[in-house]
């Protein structure tokens, strides 16, 4: 019976050694897997950190470009107000020129009528003496 117990004890010892070897192998694989996961996590964190930094930088650039665009739009708006004021003045000047043209044409017509009447009398009117002639067309200046 002692021999059977010793034999059983040897079998248990062999199983213990196999279990220890198997446990040692599993622990080595677990450490290796943990190391790979940690290394991968660090790499992913670096990549995500770089991506976030790039997004933040591009967002800042976009905000700056948008502010610059809005500033330029405001400048254009102010310039357009000035241009619109000049255009309104040009319309007034054009209307005044039209009025002046009608007045000069009417005066020349009157002078021509008086000239014809006075030519028969031998009197030359002042308008004719000053060389007034009707305006036939007005060329806008550039």
C-alpha cells in the first residue's frame, strides 16, 4: 500500500509540475499579450493625440480665415456705401446737366429767332455775338 501511495504521490507531483509549467507558459503569454496591448494603446493614444492637435490647429486656422473674410466683407460694404454715395451724386450732376442742356438749347433757339428778326433790322443779338449754339449731344466723361 505504501508503494501505491508513493506511486500516487509521484503522479500528483508530475501533474503539479505539469500544471506549474502550464501556468508559467500561460503567464508568459499573458505578459506578452499585455505588453502588446499596452504598446498598441500607447500608439493609438499618440495617433489620436496628433489627430486632435491637427484638428485644433486647423480649426484655429479656419476661425482666423473666417474672421479675415468677415473683416474684408465689412471693408467692401463700407467701400460700397462710398460708391453708392458717389453714384447718387453722379445722378444729381447728370440731372443738372440735362437741365442745363435744355436751358442752353432753349436760349439758343430764342437767340436764333431774335437773330433772324434782327438780321432783317441789321441788329446782331448778344447771343449770336457770343457764339452760343444749341447743344446737339453730350458725351459723358469717363
